[in-house]
């Protein structure tokens, strides 16, 4: 009777752990589908690394589908008391765990890769994507500048070479930007404008008076943010990476518990089958 109670408890624990893993997989799939189909997202509309963005998102979707499948196998294996399902679940968990360790090591030894992606995305937004025809990009980047207290990619001077100031690089293809909105292209050595979101106090008249016709040699740091958004975004990611590590650690713990419980349940089922034989 006691053995039956222990077996039932183990079976329940395996089912619960795998159910949580299945739910986590569904969450990953939902996030990846949102990233793919929400046209208002900053990275989807702003980054020059759009191919890398979509490839990365499809990889996340694939991982979510695999996790969902693995969780389903684990739940069914525990519920149906199927040794082959539990064995398949155990093998899949080992593959996923090895993949997670490999990705973690890759990111740990090549941290410059994500920094380059952030920098290229911000550069593309400031230089080419921030204009009146991209309302979603404008609103999102304004929120970034206000929230992170930054301006431009490396500083306000970056806006001088942007389409926001009607700058047209001969090597840059046309992207649907009007040639002029009441003025000609600005000379690189001359004055330039910055968005209102570059101001420390955007809603003030002082801000509105100082975001137009700025002299590049005399940028008022008391009114405008002077830090670049590339650096601020990288710092933000590094400051919050502990949360990503915590999530990854929690997932790894769930996987390890699932592996231990599933192999124990497999052994228990095998003994029951041998006893019946």
C-alpha cells in the first residue's frame, strides 16, 4: 500500500513538472508569434539586421514548439504510464539542456554580438527610419529616448546625418521619404534639428526653442540629453541580464527535476512490469 502511494505521488510529480514545462513552451511560442506578426514592434521596423531578427524569432518559435512537444510527451507518459514516452521525454530534455548550455557559453564568450545588433538597430533608426512615414518607429524611439534619457545613436550630433534633417546619402536607397518638408537638405557642416524627445523636459517652451537650428559646436547639455541611445540600451540590457539568468536557471531546474522524476518513474514502471511477468 505504501509503495502504491509513493508510486502515485511520483506519477503526480512527473505530471505536474511536465505540465509546467508544457505551459512554458506555449508561452515561448506565443511570444515568438507576437514578435513575428506585430507590425508595430521596434526591432521589426527599425533594425538593419532584419534577417537576423526573423531567423532568431523562428529559432525561438522552434524552441517553443519543441518544449511544448516535450512537455506533452512527459504528461502523456506519466498519465498513461508509458515507458517509451517517458524515455523519449528524457532524451529530448538532455538535448534541450545541452543546447541551452551551448547557447549560454556562446553568449558568454561572444557578448559583442548582441552589442553590435543593438548599435546597428539604433543607427538604422536614427539615420534612415525616423521620419514622418514611419509613425510606429517614431513613437517607439521617442519613448526610448525619453525613458533612457538619451539622444541619437552616439549623441545628438547623429541627427545631423539623418533623414529627419533631410540628409540624403547617395549610397542609401530611397525609402519613401519626402525630399523636403519646407526646406532643402541640410549642409553637414551647418545647423540641424533633433526630435522633441531629446529634451530633458519635452513639454516646455524652452525645449521647443532649442531643438531647432542647433549648432553642432554648441549643444546645450542642460536642455538636451547628450548620451547616445546605443550605449544606454546596452547598459540597460546588462543591468537587467540577471532576470534573464534567473529565468534560464529556473527553467534548467525544472528540466533537471523532470529528468530525475521521469527516470525514477520509468524504473518504477519497469519493475512493475517485471513483477507482473
